[in-house]
């Protein structure tokens, strides 16, 4: 059971917009820790997609955007493309134990129909 | 460019230990924390801990305390993760990932990641 909760799967047709939620609590996202997002293509290592809630590293298309509010965060992908089919993970920190320590969401599999 | 290159796949028997290396290049190795994350087959990402390459200080996830040891060799810009008393459920891909929030900082994001090292535990 992951500390951050993501939907196991989402899907959308090419060109559509999808969102992936990441729900935490008062000890992690709600405590003010930033949320970061990673994309993992099949058989490869995770790659940074969004950092600091809403910032895109250079090279990441502006079709990807992130936001954070209260104890949750969201990743939005517009103009869906076939190459976006991947697993997506959110990451933050938690301070409920002798932390802070890193926490991940369980991951969301995006299927492009 | 900033790059992390990990050692090759390992096959170990239950009860044994494994040591995975992560060689950094393209940046000041001692300036950025290094994290270790694992991913069991078909599962999500699980954080194992971090090491401060400058001081050698470590912080391990509670689940792995007593079984994991993270070290570094600054002369060759390499971090190591050793996991002992291996069980079948330790079969996973192990990644190193650099803390990218800033020089000497923590509580941020990971970039880049190593290519991963598959550790298979089987009798």
C-alpha cells in the first residue's frame, strides 16, 4: 500500500486530455512538500517529467503540466500521443516517522487507445 | 552530461548478499545526495535510502534498516548499495538516482536515474 494514492490506470484517445491524480495526507503533500512526477516507458528507468509541482525540465513538451492543491497533486497530459503510453509515478516526502523520507505513488498506467 | 552507470545483473541465492555500484560522471559527485530505489517485477517504485557522498552519512527506509548498507568511494565517483540476507521477494531492479534539488540539498526530485540493475534471488 503506497503512501501516495494514484489510480492504477487511465486511458484516452490520441489528441485527448487525461489527468492523473496523486492523493496524499497532512504528513506529506499537505505538509508542504513538493510533488514530482516521473514517466517510465516499458523496460526503461524512470525519467523526470515534472519537478517542484509544476516545473518542466528542458526537453519535456509543454503538453505535460502539473499542479498541487492541499493534500493532492495532478499531472495533466494534453494532445495525447501514442508515445505517451507509459507508467507515471508521483513522488514527495513524508514526515510521519523519523523522517523526512521519500514516498512514491503506486503508479498509473496510461493507455493510449 | 550528467550520467549514472550501474553494474550488471546479479543472481544470488537466498541468504546471500549483493552489492550494486553506481558510477557518476558529468558533475561534482560529492555535491549531491544519491538515492537508491527498487522496483519488483510488475510493481511500483520503492525508496530504500540515501547517502551523502560528501560526508558518507546515510538515511535508510525503515523497512531496510539492518539489511542495507550504502557507501561511496569519492576517488572514483561511485556509490554502492549492499543488501544482505536476501530473500526471494528482494528480486527487483535496483536504481540509483541523484538528488537534483541543488548542491548539498535534499527533499527534492531525482534526476538522472541509473539504467537499473536486475537482482534475481533464487535457489
